[in-house]
C-alpha cells in the first residue's frame, strides 16, 4: 500500500426533491445518519463542529451525535439576507469534516428542508484519496454501508458512491439525469430495477428501495471495461425510467 494520492477522487451523495423539514427534523436525520455511518468504518466515526482551524475543531466533537447541537448548527446554516429572517423554504445547510489532513480527510455537506423546489436536497460525503484510510474506505463493503446508511437515514430518491472521473465520462453537458456509478441506490417510489448484466448485483434496502453495485473491485475511469459497463447500466436504468432528475426541468 502507498501514501501516494489516488489518480481519481471519490464521493458518495444522496439526493431528494422538495421536502419541508424543520431544523429539528434535519438534526434528527443527521444524528441517525452519523450513527449508521460510524458502523461503516472507524475513519467515518468521528466528526467535528465547524471551526476556524482543525486544532479548534478537535475541541468540539460531534460524536456521539447530539440532536440539540445539530439543530443549532442547522439553524445557523439557514438561508437569509444579512440581518434578516431565515428563508425557511430554502432549507438549512451544515458542513463538517473528520479532522484529517488534506487528502486523508472526509468532508460531509448536508442541505435539508428545502421545499421551494429551486434546487435539490442532498447529503454529500467527499472521501479521502490518499493513504491507508483511502485504501480501506474505497471498497465495496465500506461504500455499500455508506450508501445504505444514506438511504435509511435520508430516504432519498437516488444515491451514488463513485469516481468523479467515471461520472464525468458518463455524463453529457447539461444532462440533469441522476449519476450512475460504482454503488447506487434507487427509491422504490421510482419503480423496480430491471435485470442488469454481470457482474452487477442488487439487494433490497429494507422496504425503501434497491442497492445496485456495478463491480466488486474498485471502479475507475481508467478501466475501459468499467466505463463500458457503466454506459450499459446507465442505458438500462434510463430506459426503465429510473434516472429522472430529482428536480424536474
């Protein structure tokens, strides 16, 4: 194993449409998500309140998650004009990280409670791309648990964990359809997942939806077989009507 940076960056993201939720409700879902996420890997089991420096942040851990503290963070992250009231229909935002050095750090960004329909709600986890933590986290067992945790806590329309480069190869300019990648989740509200080619496998996530794993090894944009498989699965899911944008139009 090497400390050299990976040639590709990876992330996991869950996305859903307009949903009116208070700062307290966003905090409850976040607390649930962080608790589930901690079981995926020790690297994802520690988070800190936003601060001016990492040294200051380490004085204020967010784990175990405390809903009142998270509620206050969401309230501070409400959209507002300077000195004015919060625009509740635009929801709330928070951002946190797990305190690691550059390259060996995870960053979590959440937008929750937006019900105006101008932009989608989301929970996005930027993953490490360097060192032993990246070697371990960028694997099917860990990312499957990350996406499953997002599905259970947030009940999104769609979720994906993948390489940014692989995503970009499959996307066309201006395309608003959901991204197809390494590990995916589709809500059952969108419909059943069609038969998919090997080595893709699928599994239910409680009664919420379906998990889809493209390949058992690490997915990369430099592997032409991974790109071709991604295109085939994209077309099959698109024909089944499962890739419609979270925010239509």
